[in-house]
C-alpha cells in the first residue's frame, strides 16, 4: 500500500508502492479510483487516473492492483455499450459519479449463457481451437477457445453463468468470460498480405478507394465535413462479422443516436439486429480524459478477441485525435519534454503501434480472421500538416480525406478524390475482371475534369474544345450521379457492389456516347443542355431500372444525329 | 450539508497571477473549494488546481490583487465546489459568481449541486427530437435549433451577435410548453450587458430567466466559473424540475482567454496559439451538459456565442467549439442585413430530428435543402458573372440571382425586435423559392409544390 503525494487532475503521484510494475493498475483513495502506472522511479510511481480525481488528496491511500490494465471479455460484449475500460454502461446510474459504486457489474456477471461443448473429454485440443460456443441465435456465435492441452473436463450443454468454469484444458480452468490485458496485441499464427476487399456500401469507397479486410484507414477532416456520418455508415453496412465502434472523446448525442439506430436496423446478411454484431465503446468528450486514452486499446483488444474466433472485425475510432490529445495532456502534466505542438515525442510510434494491430491473419487455432481499423482524425483548423494527421498518414494503407469545400457544397460523402489514396486498390481490383479499368476511367475523368475546371475558371468554359467540355460534363455526372450518396436516403444510404458497378457503367456509357457525338460534329452546347436527370437519379431508383434510365438518356442523345 | 474543514492555513508561499500557493496543507484534495480571507476581512473564493505534498495551488476567482503573503487565511471545504440549485434562480439577476445584482437576497435552493457536474450516462440520453423556435426566420427555417442539442453562434468583432443572442433568448420557446433561459454573460461591456438586460426584461419579470453577468471589468478568473454556474442551474431546471431550458453562453472567447491566463500562470506547455492543450476537453465538459434524459420531461439546449478573433474560423476557440457543437450559425459581414447569417456556412446537424412532419411543417427539411441548393447555385452564378458579365448568364442562372436577392430581403432580413411565427416564415420561404421555375425545384415533392408554389411569379 502506498500514499498519494501529488494530484494534478488525472495525473497522480504515489510513494511507497514497493514492487509495482509498469502499467500495473492502482486503486486510488477511498473510492478506489482506477489508475495505471505510467512511470516508475524507485518506489515512486506516476499514475494516470481513469476517473475524475476531485477530492483525492496527498496522504490518501493507494493500493496495487497486481495486474495490468485489462478488459473483461465475454459473450456479454455483442449488443452492449461500455465505457473506455469496457465496464458496462447499461444499468449504470444517470450521472457517472466515480464515487458511486458500479451497480451494473454484479448483474451482468450473474447472467447465464446457452453453452454448447464442441469437443469431448479426453481429447487434446490445440491452443486457439474452439472447445465450446454460446449461440444466442442473433449474434455471431461466441466461441470459447482452448488454451491448449488435453480436455480433462467439459461442461454439459445448457445455461452457464459468465464466470463459471466450462472446461479444464491442460490443467487450466476455462471460463466464458475473462480478463485480458489491453495494451499488448493478442497472438496469432501468420499474417496474410494479399488484400481481400471489405465492402462498405459507399460507392466512392468501394470503387475508388477500397479498403481490405485487415486494412487500416485514416479519415481526416475538419469539423462538420462528415467523418462521423461516414464512419457510422460503415459501421452499419460493411460486410464484417463484428464491428467495434469506439466513440473516443466525441458527442453524447451521437452515441445515443448510433445506439438507437443500430437497435432499429436489420442486418441484411443475418436478418438479426445490427446491434447484435456491434460492440459500442462510448467514451464521450465529457467523460474522463484518460479513459479515452485507454478506449482505443480496449476497442482493438475486443476486435482481436473476435478475430481469434475466425471473424472479420472492424474497429471504428472516432476520433483518434482526441486520444492523441489525452496523451499530450498527460505528457504535459507529468512535465515530459514535448515535441511538435506539445505532443509527446513518442506520438508517432504510439500511432504506428496502434494501427499495426490491424491485419488479416491465420489464428493460433488455424482459422482466418481480421481486424480492420478505421480512425477519424480531427486536424485543428483543418490543417493537414499538424502532427497527428501527418504521422497517421504514414502508417495507414488508405486515406480518405474529407474536403471542407465539398462539405459546404453539401457534396456528401465529402471524400476528396484528389487528396485521398488506397494503396491496395491495384491489387484488389486486379482480381475482378474489368474493375481496374472502370476505376481507372472514373478517377481519370475526375482528375481531368478538375484540371479543366481550373482552366475554364480562367478562360471561360466556352473557350474549351468540344471533347474537353464533354469531360467537364462527365465530371459533373460522376460527382452528382455516382459519388454523392446521402446517408439519409432510404434507398441510397447503402449501395451493393453490383449496383455500384451498374451505376458507374451506365454513367460511363453516357459519357462515351457524348464523346462519339461531338466527334461526329454534334454541337457540344446542345449536348450540355440535354436532360441527364434520369441517369443522375438512377441511384435513387430500383436496381432493375438503371439500364432503362441509361437507355432513356442514350436515346435522347441519339436523336441529335 | 456544508461541513467546513476547521483548519485555517496562513502560510502563503507564493502569489503568481491568479494563483495562491498555500503551504502546510494536510488532506486537501484536488479541485477542492477554497475560501480566502484577506486581512481586510474581504472573502474570496477559489479552487485547488494542484495538491502536491503539503502545497496547494489555488486559483482565485476574484483575482489576487491586494492579497498579501501575510495575514491571509485560507480554508478548504473538503469537497469540490457546490451551489444551491432550484427555481429560486428564476427571475434573478446576479454577477458572474452568482451574487445578486438585483437587490434581492442571496439565492437559496432546496438542493445543491457540484458546479462541474458529472458526465451524463450516454446510454440514458434520449436523442433530441423537437424544435426550439426562435421567431427568427433564417434560424427556424434553415438551422432549426433542436431541444437538447448544442449549437454555436460564430461571429466577428463589430457584428451584432449579442443582439442576436439576446433576441434568441427573449423569443425562444418550445411550442407553448414552459420555457426557461439561463443567460451567462461572460466578459461583456457595461453597454452590451445593459442592452441584454433590457432586451430580456420581460422574460425575467415572467420568471423565465436567470441572468448571470460577468462584465469586462469584473475579475477575469471568475469567467471560468460563470458558465459552470449557468449550466449547473440549467441542468437542474431541465433534468430535475423538468423544464425546457436554453443556456446561452456569451462570449466564450472571453472564457477561453481566462483559461489561457491561468494556464500561463501555471507555466503549462501550451498547444495552439498559447491556449492550453486541454481546451477541447474543457469546452466539451461545458457544452456536453446539453441533452435530454430518457424517461424525464425536460431538455437542455446549449448555445455558445463567440467572436472569432480576427474573423478567423481556424482560431482554436471557434475551431474546437465547432468540433464539439452539433452545428453552427455563422454571422458574416458579407450579408448586409441583420441578423447577418451566412446560410451556406451555417448548419444545424440535428435539424432533421427537430423539423418536419408533426414538428414544424411537413415540407420543412426539403424546403430548406432546396433553398440552400439554390443559394449555392446563385453564389456560383455570381462568381461567374464577375468573370464574364451578368449578360452572359443563362436565364436560369439569372433567376437564381433573383432568388438570392429575394432571400436576403424577404426572408433573412429581420428586425431585432421582430418575432416571426413559423407560418409567416414559411410564407416568406415559399415566396422566395417561387422565384424559380417550378421544374427547377427538384428537391420538393409535387404535393408540397402543389400546396406551396406561387404560380403568379
Ligand atoms: N453522407 C452524408 N449524407 C448526408 N448528410 C451528411 C453526410 N455526411 C455528412 N452529412 C451532413 O454533415 C453533417 C456533419 O457531419 P459529421 O457529424 O459526420 O461531421 P464530422 O466530420 O464528424 O464533424 P466533427 O469533427 O465536428 O465531429 C451531418 O450532420 C449531416 O448533416
Ligand atoms: Mg464527428
């Protein structure tokens, strides 16, 4: 037992913690506020507290916890809402007062789950192989994995409380739920490098800036550019098995909204509620700052846990900038020498290590699973050269930059086609016939239209040759008819990949016809005045109508001959 | 139950800026409330910013001017700062520290609450879903305020944001349900404060207003306290008493400057423009106190008002505010008529939840989107006209320019004492969109057009 000597907000110094280890948990003061040791000198420890420290005083007791910062994993995660330390928020009080005892925990632990054994007694089961499952029907089955060894006991099928033993394997007792340290990655067998696409249902992403299972994406954008809406869209519609949504230092109303919506929406793949495949970690901006720092790690740990069951998982972190700010805050309070803009010198390596936990792997048990990480970045003043944005770009495979001008023009999602990249796009499109060519044409037309727009602004569009004016027209058709996708539209909120292809091809066919016509001396001004709305609104139409809409426009164009 | 620690400390080791360093303290906790008694008998108040062994660093709200190392006595409350809460605040005018300015007795309450509040459990938040109507056309139509949201007013020096804030505070309502305003004036000039006070006179007399006034010549550090008092009072009225409450915090730039002053005095490592690195979290701890609670009747809507230094929206105060609030109402000199709202740069992110069928008008969201789209096209047309001359514009582009003109005169321009009903606002909005040929109005349904479009144009 040690003694608190200094309290400066979330930074607490303690003396007399003999034998304590780095990153060990400590219970501070009479309310046993959780904290984690982040520096040790002799028996003096510097601690980051995960709760509001008001009233904590020098002289108060500090007790060693004996274990590193850990999260409670188990079948209760899917469909639940948790704080940054993965403590359930459902059932906690209206005001989150650290001095009030957490009532929810006991209730949760007492809940029973329908356990089913998958192996027989006496068998030897390799580490990471499922020995039992909990299948509630709506969520993906929760698998209990073997620690490796001979199964000397296994529980009969039937209800099982989370904390009860379900098996003894290699002399080790196995329970449904367990505590897992969060700062170290869970082990796997091998990492796969060949990219397999994750479908997001957002056209601009799936066609131009695809993300792979196990990939990493950063989404930088100033306030109001649409980071949260885009991330929520992906959380709802991507074809992953499990989604971990980490609200890291963002808004309470948004969390309430996403939870309500996930509860309402049906998963198109399973027919269950989307909430049942989702774990929500809600550490809003007014909740303690250091738990925000931890929430990123608890989120990835949960994802790795489900990856080890052979699932494709996606971690969504909104916003990683708030996490970095928590690092900076603690660094500054502990007097660490700051680097750029007050951020600690290890900011870059912390970011790299976080994104490195993504990947598509063969698990220890031989299954294939993945962790994809998609993190929002909130650059101060929209400045893309600031440290968090600049460093993050170095470590991710895809960058979806959101553009303020597009957002102000209500072009949503405001993903900048010029300022974004997807390093695995080439490898992923190579596998699908025609995909690389389609992507090349669409992005080529957009880039060419941008160049010509700049030119036209200087010289006037009238001075451009006919075929270039068609490129300008093509740019508009692609932006309005393809890239823009309203999250609020009941039909267009999500777009199947087949439909994405259909719309892109229909637009390209129209552009091709326009080019042919001007080559045959049809006046370009006449073409520009045609009614393109059938094809521009094809995205709101039923899929089987898209070809007909294309033909309507093509026929109208044909009449000029 | 206020139990004052009996111990009085007299060893003032250092005085720096707004800080008093007290030596020899025992068991004094972080963020504890402190009372400082000067030799003269004057009593000031503060909070513990750091507790290091036997040293307590206290931030004094009233400032340290006149405090001497000798003869000063400091006591600690043994807990964070609390204030009385309840309907007793209604109809009162107090200073930025909650002391009466209206000649009345000190405000008492049946209950008390911590000024920092506690985070509201996100799983118990009820998503906002009904409007707060302000009687200001540009706001009600295009950036509808929604009960339980937070939305900022961004302005620049010389623009009448206080007049607008006072107008909103005076006129806002929740469709006939009891409505309450808590107005925190932070660092206002006497003239501005007098204007606000006059404008809100009626609301105050009706017992629907609490006014907290921290003036430009009041202690700077008290500005850190003023919004917290306002929000603590407002939170209780909303979630315990069950009223719809609007908290107006103006000017948050003055608040942030006070925060920066304390940070500098403590020698903290600054982030952008010398503001402390925790500015985002600090502002969030204020703005996030808005909301609705599941199963409870009231709501708290928070409206921070701030002037952007040098009109720069990337300055940390507007920037970080924008990252926290659910939208902004931007005032600009480019719009010549009061209330100077720039419709294209303003956005209420929750609007969809508070506007539309059963809340305002069935066509509301589409009509607003149509006007924004048309104004955006008009802006492009104007830019083009500057290059090639207006005569080179197409007929449709010229109609859009006419619409933008009509928008500004017919809809946006409004007197500071003019309360427009929703009906009148929609009347004017239909006049404006009817400047365009009907076939251009692609965002409105044909039913809406049949009912609202004015053919005679
Ligand atoms: N895909 C979309 N479809 C329709 N509207 C959108 C879309 N994306 C963004 N918007 C609009 O933009 C607003 C702001 O988006 P969002 O909240 O995602 O911004 P943000 O980048 O997360 O901002 P902040 O950094 O402040 O959190 C939304 O409330 C919505 O009105
Ligand atoms: Mg956001």
